[in-house]
């Protein structure tokens, strides 16, 4: 550990002056609108800057109240081609440094210091290296080692071969970076944003290139180019370090001044230079149609872009961000209603944002745009009116006059501009408060994000400042921090702007401005073309090999040189943080068992913490939902809180003072729009992610959740209760929601009325359920009783009317005889007699009718074969590794075989793979996970739910239990668990479900799938029969 007691370990070698000197006055980053309203310049996160005594390197310390400490090392980097220089360098940095040459040491050091390891990200103008840990001295232990890796990496040819690019004796191209980018390069979204930027920026601009690297260019890259790139950009002169967390005032003296001086010595290279980000010249095209590989040809996508203001114009940028959120930020936004929320959607989703580059751009993205088949195009009646009450497969309704023409040049662009002009002419649909409300939503959302992810929000704020001071013509050389420190002041100012201000903004920056567009069209032929190109390239590579045996030896030696070799002795010498200095946020927790149930709620788990928000989570047991209805729960959760309401007479509408005199229908657009104004997030779903040391009990419950500013609690509660009881599952909403889920629903229209009845039956079962609970997060000073009373009042009023409408015998609240805690739940795992292998071709996942497309989110991120050669430090989580490795392997068949061989080797050579230090490492990671689970008010609430479900009375009891079990793990326990559970992965005769996802033409050997029982088509047919 780096402490005053051990100054010699990191003596800076300079006895005359400190390494870092305080640079300017502290800056305070506003946390919420309360900081803005306080008129106190010192209200917010106190932020200090320390400058290196002889270079331009700076360390910024932003003191938040979070028990999670973050480290961010920013290196502004520019690109002039598609070789992926910043991305490849990012990978190579982790392979060892001059002072710490052992590959893997940095990661092991970080993991032993109460974190989940180090990470990094690369953008077109910056590379950032990151760490998140649960102790101040953990960050201090990692910081000098991390800086040495960033500023003084080894960058050997062996590292280059394994991490970046090589080809084997068969000509197959490999390398971690190459494999990663080969899986991303031809993805629809990646292609479209790349081509949009090429249209919008000058060819010399960094944003006109692909920072990750295109595979053909990566193949031509040399290690010397990377070394030269590092020399140019990775000088201490160009580095800014950002630290966030509850750092002590002595941190600078105790730790920063003791970083070894040679690690951060500048070599005089300063890469600051004005960056050309101007738009292309006259005559440059403004539209491009591109094609992407896809077996499913039913949908494509569009991206539209406009030039935005420079980064220094913060107020205009924030105003445009608010405007874009209004236009396409939620399901009730104008663009969503016009293009998505219709029976025959013109797009599956719409997203509008401001991309905050040095020269920003405004982007509207439309995904899932129907790509018409030739048949539907021929069937279209010329000049017919659009009809929104019919559904057909293959690109939407053939009776909708727009759909067959959407991919004609300028057609969808003209539709979009026409809608934007309509919004302008109607003065935001006649709502004079529309943008005022949008500004308030933005303020609430930012405050919520700052409260729950302070490290992330500050990281993004400072990223903009670092890049601007390095490359922006308007800020070049002017180091600044916190240019957005007063965002809440700006948002408050914008919320008071007259409607004319917003109309002028819309007209100037969007309607009257040049629009750039990219249309992405699916093409099933590209896949085979890419495969043919790959095979041709492999043949070329084989022809280049002069001595095959020497080539094989070179690759083998490179892999051996780059393998992690962190010895047990090195691990034992790793400095450990002081566990007593880890903390969780201050809070109070209590459980209120109600005398009488409030609908399904029989107990309320309350959590008070320092928060400006109220979070409500109602968990309703689904045991009363009949099995034959459970297949419809996915559709039910997609519609609940997103469909029309029919409010009966006698209930109160919104903030009216008196109950309704007659029944009133609330269109879903009004309902969702009002909820967007009131809450920062809402959710209706089955289940919740599992917590540490548990199966998942939450899939036995239906969850209704909202998170709202304290001032909005009563109205948010009212609308949520009414949404649960009075949702009306109409024909058009069922068709629209189902089409958004599955895209094509040709088999469902005839039974929509029956589906509506089933959804009503689910609703009835849930609102009459018993034994559920509510979790309630409140600000520290608030008592729970008024909030519980409000729920009781709203529920009683609404349920009485619900019972009358549905001819139910209204019964007063049931007397509670038992608390739902600890929750009793049943396992839903199948009891298979022998292994079940399901082979799912990627082709099936790309089809709209695949049931798995609703259930799986599998990232295809090939990482070569390195995953199976790495030292398995975290053996406690080996079962997780075994299940997830299939989703990250470039060759699924080899991956399964390699995994089996690895597990066999572990079993036969246990001591070679597992040591006491590995167990210590796993303990460190798990302790970090426990800390981060209690690092924010929302996380603390979820943790309290978990401890109550398991029968604990407080977070402290649960933490003691967790820590006791972590500390009690012995080598014998680990081996017993491995052989009893994890090793079964290598046994073909062991009962296990294995999902194998491959490219469409992959042949799965019989030895890997002898018990395959159903193809995806059969599974889909089974599900279809339910309808």
C-alpha cells in the first residue's frame, strides 16, 4: 500500500519540489437543481486540480460522497486512417510495462484491490483507461502501475502478433483486435454511423474515420506504426488523470506526491493541435445507401444528421439536446407517434440525440424500417390512402402507401422533414409548455444519473473538457475543467425560455439546415461474398509463408511470450487496501408488515438514504396466473403502462381536485407522455436480475416499478395504480406492440380478441393476488407512513371501481397473517434425464419470428483463443465463465472442445491452476461487488430487497453473512464445488442445457450434440400453436 509509513517504495526522486502543485481554485460540480437554487457557489462536488511541476500533466480529484472510487486516465488521440491505431494501442497497453513487464500483472493487482479489474475505451478523439474500486488506497495502489503501463508499455512484436494481428499456418487471420473488429465491422449500426460521419465531416477530420480499425487496414498495420503513434500521443504532457469518490484531503500528499518521477516524466511531445472538423465542401454528397449482411431482409434502417454547434457553445448544445429528446426521446414523442406507434410502423424504433464532438452533430436514427419485397411493392395501389388497421408479413402492410417507397432516395427524409415542419407549424402540437416540461425532464434525468452514477457522469463531463483543450480551435491550450459544472443553472434558464426560442431552434438547426442521410439495406448475399473474400485472403496468406515450421514456431513463441505469468510470489507481494476503510452509503432500513393488505401488498420494505428521489417497487406474486396464460406475460409486460386507460367515474384524473363524473378514455400517448413528465424511469416486467449467493426468486413475481423526483410521488403513484387496474388492451395496441416485438405477426391478427381476453385475465389475477410487497426508497428526512397511506388511498379508490366494472364482489382489505419474507420460491430449472443441446443458427436469431430473439441478448465478440489459455484466477465464478464463454468465442465448436479440455486439465492438475492467492483474488472481487451493490440509494434499496427476501433484518446482517461465507471458503470447498457442479460441463452424459449459437452454415459435430431434441423451427411452431 502507498502510505506515509513506506515513502521509500515510491520516492519521487525529487527532494526540492513536489511533483504536483495545486492549479487554480476548486470547482464545484452541481449535483441537482437544489444546488442551482441554493445560490451557493460551493454547493456540489468539490473538484481540485493538481499540475505536474514541469509538464502539462494534470490530476483532477472530484470528491463525491460515493463509496466507489474511480480512476480515469485520458489520452487525447486523433485518427487519420482506418488502421485502428488508438484501439490497437489500447489493447497493447495491458500487456506489460517497463517497470512491471509481466503480462497480466496490472489486472491481477487491480482485482486484488477490491475491483473487477481495469478497462479502457477508445473514441475518435480520445482513449481512456479506467478502474473502479471500493477503497481510496486501492486506487492509490493501482495508479502508479497503471500510469507506467500507459506511458511506458513494452509494445513487443510478440504482443502485436497475439493482441493485434497474425495469421496461422492455414492462412486464417487471428489476433484479439482483428477478431473483435471482424465481428463488428459489418454490423448495421456500425456501418451506418461510420458512413454518416464520412458524409458530414471533412475527409481529414478524425471523426471521418473508424477508430476501432477496419480489418483490411488492421492486416496492413505494423508494430512500428503503433510505437510511433504512442510516442506522439502518449506523453505525460498530454495526459489527464481524473479521480472520483470520497477522497480524503490528504490524498494528494499521501499518494500523488509519491508516484515515481520516472514513470510520469515527459519526453517533450505535445500533441495539442487544432482539429479540422469542418463539413465537407460544396458538391460533396449528402446521401448514401449502404448494404449490410443479413439473412433477414424484412427491415433496414436510416440515420439522418445535421451539423451542430461547436463544443464551446454549451447552452445551445444543451438546448438542442432537450429539443431532440422532445422529438424522439420517448414513446409519446412526435416522431415516435408518427413513425413507430402505429399498426403498420414505418420504423421499429426512433432515437434522437446530440453527438457531442468538437463539432457536434444532431442525429435521428430509425431502426427496423420495413424493406419492401418486390411482391408488396407491386401490390401497392398507386395514390391509395395509408391504412393503419391491417398487418402483413414481409415489410409491413401492403395497403400502407408509404412502406413500398421508404428506401427510395429522399422519400423517408421528406416524410421526416414534413413531420418536423408540422411540429413547427402547430407550435409543438399546441402545447406551450412542451419544451419547458422537456427541460425539466432533462434536469430530473441528469440529477437521477448523477445521484446513482456520479463517477460515470463526471467522467463524461471531463472527457469533453479534456478533448476540447487539446484539439478544439476555440479552446486550444486552455486547460479547463467543469465547463458543464453549472448544467442545472443552464437547464433552469432554458426551462423559462419562451416557445419562440424553441421554434427558432428547430427551424435554424434542423428544418432549414442541410440534412445528411444514410440508408442501410439488408443483403443476404454479402455474407457469402465476405466468406469467399476471407477464403481468398487465407490462400494469399498461405502463399506468403516461406517456411511453414518456422511460421508455426513464431506464432507459438509469441503466444507463449504473451501469456500471463503472474507467479504466486508476485501475487503475495501485491499491496492490499485496508478493508476497514470500505464503506456503504448511510441509510436506515425497516420492514413494515401491514395490518391489512393494500391490494397485493402485505409488507413494505422501506429504505431512507440521502436522495432527492422516491423509488417504488411493487412485487406481485404470479402464482395466481394460470399456466396457460404465462406465455402471454411477455406481451402483457410490453403493454402495461404503454396502452390506453379507461378511467371509470369516481376516480380522480391526474391532479384534478374532484373525481370524474363520467368514464374517460386516456389515449396511450397522453398516458405515456404524462408518465414521462413525472418519472425518470418506469418498468413493468416479470422477474429481476439475481443477486449474490442466490437463485433468482424474483421470477415468481411481476414487478411494477417507478423512480420519481420527491415532488411527483403522489401523481406518479396515482397514474401507476390506474395503469395497473385500468389498462385497456385494444386491438391496435396489441398489434403494434406485438409487431414491435416480433416485427411480423401474420398468424396473430385473427386471434387478437382472444389475446386481449387473456391479457385481461392476467391483469385480473395480478390485481387480486396476495402475499406481495412494496419496496420504498425515501429521502433521509421522510417518514414512510404518508407514502404507504397514499398507496392505500389510491388503491382503495381504484379497486372499488375495478371490482364494479368487472362484476367482482368487493371485499375490504384482507387481514395480513404472514409476512412475505423470507420469500418462498420454486426452482424453474428443468429436470433433464440427459443433456439437451439446442443448436440455434444465427440465421434464426435474425428472423423476426424467432422466439429466441425475445429471450437472448448474446454479444458476438470473438476474442480468439486467448480466453482458454488465460490463468483462471477467479475459480469461484468458474461456472459463470463456462456458461458465458460460448457467447465470446469466434469458433463455437473449437470453443466447446477447448473448454472441455481445460476443465479436464484443471481436474487432473488442480494445483497447477488454483492457489490460495487465486481464492484471495476471488474474495477481493466479490467484496467489490458487495460494496457496489450498496453504493447508491437505488442499489441500496435493491440490496435491502434481497436481504429481506432471504430472511435478514438488515443490510448489516446480510453483509456479515456474505463476508463470513466468502472468508470461510477453503481450497477443499472450491475443489468439491468444481467437481460436483462445474466439471459437469466436460461430461456429455451430464444433465445440462447447452445453447449453441453459430453461423447458419455451421455443422455441429455429433459428439457435441448427440441429444439435440428440437430445432428452432420446431420450437417456434410450438409457440405459434398457442395462438
